[in-house]
C-alpha cells in the first residue's frame, strides 16, 4: 500500500486528517523557535568553554617561541613577533634530556603493562562468585580506596624492607593496581555473558584460556581506556622518582629533569653543575612554557588513537555488574 493510499484511509473520530500537515523532519526533532534558540545558546556556550580551555595551551605554545622581553611586555598573544628557539635550545642542550625521554618511555610502557596485568588478573578473579573469600578481598579493595599507609611508611617499605631504592622497581611496583580502576574492570567482566565462558569450559578451556581467548578480546575498550589512564599517570609522575632515586640521577624520568631545569632557570639552583656544566643561564619565562610543551605533547599524541574507547570503556564498566 502506498503512502498516499494509507493517508487517505486515516479517519479519527469521524474526522478526515489527510489534509493535516505532517512534519517530515527526523524523528524527535523539535523545530519550534524556542528549541532553535536553545540549540544556538548551547552551541555558543560549548564553543566558549572550548575556546577558554584551548586558549591557554595555544598561548603556552606561542610563548615558548617568544623572547623574554615579549613575554613580559605583551600580556596575551598567540603568535610571537620575534620567534626564537632559545628555550628549546636550553632544554635540549644536554644529553640528559634525551636520557630522561628514554627513561620516561621505559617507565610508562613497563608501568602500564604491570598495571594492566595485575588489574586484569585480579579483576577477573573477583568477578567470579565462586571464588572463595571473594567478599573478604572485595572489602579489602574497598578499604584501600579510603585509607592508605601514608608517605613515610611507604618509603620505609620501598627503601628498607624491599630494598628497591635507586631502581626502576621503586616507581613501577608501588601503586601497581588502582582500586577504582579495578572495581570498574571487575564490573565490566561481570557484564560479559556467562554462556560464552561456559561453552568454552565445556570445550575444555581453562580459566586462563577463557581470559586470554574470550574475555580480553571483548574487553578492548575498557583495557584501552584504563591503559591510557595508567600511561598518563606514569608519564606525569615525578614525586616517586624524586624521593626514591636520589642516588641514581641517570634513571630520572623526564618530569624530574624538567623540574630541575625550571629551578635552574629561576636562578635558585645553588650549583649549576647539579644539572650539567654545559647548561647556560636561559630565559626564565620561555623555558617554563617550553617545559610544559615538551612534557605534554608526547602523551597528547596518544589520545586521538584511543579517544573512541573512552565513553564505551568507562561507561559500560561503570553501569554493568
């Protein structure tokens, strides 16, 4: 039956409604004047917030290429009048910065792998109701979300008990599992249909085989999301290396070295040879801007590849279970 024939046969309470105007727009679309004004205001507000968020970073990038005089005389600008690379020349004037890059990449990759390994294995075990003592372990995880031993007991355990001071293990193993991330991954695993695991178990697959061949392939969104969260945390971390690697400066990550550069640029470093005798006194403000760019841009390059997993990974894990 055609649409015309269908319309001609519509009668409600004895009234022919075939001549009534019917909206041909998308389902659920409201074309009233008030809704259009509301949409325009929403777009303006969101655009304003986006520009407010983006402008400081754009200014930092521009200021990192500006001279010290221009930064102090011009309050706000995006494109510098006199472009100079003095700040970046100061930052990369020593091989220690490249060494810090290598250390940061090593810590980020290995630390993220350790985080995901322990988080996935523990979350998978806690997602099974048949696990003996499951409630006890869950309560211990929940308690750790609200209480911690503190910095001094942690330092004593890492430095004296485990004897990991001045090693990469001191920044890789502490905090290997995030309790919050663990609970979300556990809820995600609980949302996977049990029939898939039961059929694999009937075929003779072990728990490790089920985790590797069935659960992990279905968990790529949540793994990619929390893997990025762990990676960003390792990349930006500096305090652990600063207190645990006092005698191994060659193992310092990039963030600690950049912190030392800022101190040196401020002129508050008592002995310039603490960093490197090759360094020359740099422009103070532009070095701060360049340090932010150098420390932020590498990890930001990872976001576009994993952005599509954010909402799906986090929301599914948070709502199911």
